[in-house]
C-alpha cells in the first residue's frame, strides 16, 4: 500500500500567553530541534515564533513528504511549505520488522501511542524517522532569501504543536497514514512467520521452541481514579488519617502502571527519586498530604519550593532546583545567542554551569534541565524561586522581554 493520505488541521488561535513553540512532547521537541539546527538565522526563528503565536498561519495540510499552509502576514499573503523525504517501501518494511520484533511497540501502536524509542528501532533498521540537520526543505512565496523564512518557520513550529496532539502526523509526513501503518502491523504480527529474527542468526521459531511457550505480555490497565479504588480488609496505622491510606494505594497503583508502561513500550524507567524527592512529589500530587509531609521533614520552606518546582517541571524541575550540572557548551552558547537576539538592547548575562542569569537592574534566571528544557526563575528576597513552566526555548522560559 502506498499509504498516501492528506490531512487538514484547522488554524491555531492566537496564543495570548506566548505558547511555547518548542512543544510539550518528546516528538515535538525533537521536530523543533531539527528546525532550529537547520536554520542559520536566529532572527528568522524569533520572527517565526511570533508568526506561530499570532494566528497568521492558516489551515495546515499534511501529506506524505510535505506540509503547507497559507500565512496571512500584515503586509501580504504567502504560501509556505516544507518538504521532507518520504520513506520508500523497503524502508517501511525494515521499520515494521523492527516494530514487530518488540511486543511492547506493537501494543503501544495498536493502542494509539507512539513510544519515542521507536526512533532507536528505526535507526537500527537504517530508517530516518525523525528529520535531521538539512532534512527539512522550506519554501515560501515571500521575497525572503532565508531558509527558513519567518513564514515557513512559523508553520514548522506549529507542526510541533500538532505532534503534541498526535505523533502519527510524523509518520504521515514520512509516507504512511496511521490507518495504513496499523493495518500493515496487524498483518505482520498475526503470525510468527512474519516476525523478524530476535537473535542474530537464530529464527524466532527456533528460539521460542527451545524455551517453550512464552506467556503473553500483560496489557496496560486503564488509568484509575480515587473513586475506582476498593480498599477493604486493611486498617491504616493509628497515626494515619482515614483519608491517607486510599491516597497511598492510589499513588502506588499509578506508579506501578507507569513502570509497566515503560517496560511494555521500551521507554526508560521513570525518574528515580530519593526519599526527600519522593516526599515532594507526594505533597505536590496530593495537596491533602502536604502538611503531614512538611511536619515529617520539618522543612516547610524547602518543601514549598520543591512543590512549586515539581508542579512546574516534574522530576527534572525539582532536579534543577536542587543541583547544578555541566551541559554541552554548544547548548549554552546557542541559548545565550537566542537570549541576546530576543532582547531589545544590550543584555548582560552570566553563565554558571546550567544556569544563565541576567545581571542588570532586574535579575532573572533560566536553568537547563537534563531533558533539554529551560526553567525560569525569579529572585524573591535574595532567593531564586521557580517562576513558570519550562520550555525548550530559553527566551520563552524567561517570560517576556519586558521582564528582563
């Protein structure tokens, strides 16, 4: 099957709160990274972010190998497009062989999810699933010579938002619709003869025959809420309030589901927390437990900061609150360049490991976490406090230039 199918997506409304153009999901961030690594003009990227946020991009059409939209700029109307190479039938075949060899990937795809380590599976098969440097070929009817111009950049940033909602958009760009891909996968996974070899030089049938029949992998149970729990036959400890035990049971169930999902999908295990960090997580996720946790640690101020950091950025957000680390120098240089380009006038910056701080009359700070996101901080009574959700764009993480 060719899998060709075009999809139209309605225009995004204006983003009054400067919506992050870096995306929220792993897929969107990787897509935006490919755009920004390709661009040679940070000024056009900055203008592209404004274009994406200002409702200038019309309906987006996604088809195999191409994305396009009409951009309604203040001075004219332009047609922007971006080309990306489609995978050929042989590449799709190798990719599906890799997917079919891992039950967790099959289960995730059939459940409508795309674990991001599919990129590794594709790479193992020699298939470029995500675009790399130079793989995105932008064009526009405007007179700009930059690649991309602000109109094509705005369109490409918005595709990151589409990937936040549906990562299968990326597979459509590479040449297969979601429906076609799942049909092909179901055919391959229906018989063991179609499964790729799981050991080098050893057919899957021989491997399973030597080990006997293997049990079926469990399916991922649905998410549960507090009202779904049945806690009976167990009495809480005297020092626990009656409402505490169900919350702890709910939390244990949710964490077990996250661990199972990681195993089935082949993702990395959830972030490993120490006792203090796990206490912060509990206090953030279940506010009714906050006073009890604060009393247990006798660190109310530290807990309040930790809860704030966790609420904005999860475990990576708590990590950058508590510790520093040394990122790649190129990442810091790129962030510093973007901050200087976005500022109106001179901006004095100091860099300390993963932290970039403005040193003028109004001091702000942004901290890079280990997943590539920047966390904004503000100075409150000589102490740095988390100030908002993280963003892969350091300029967006520092709110607006008016605050610099």
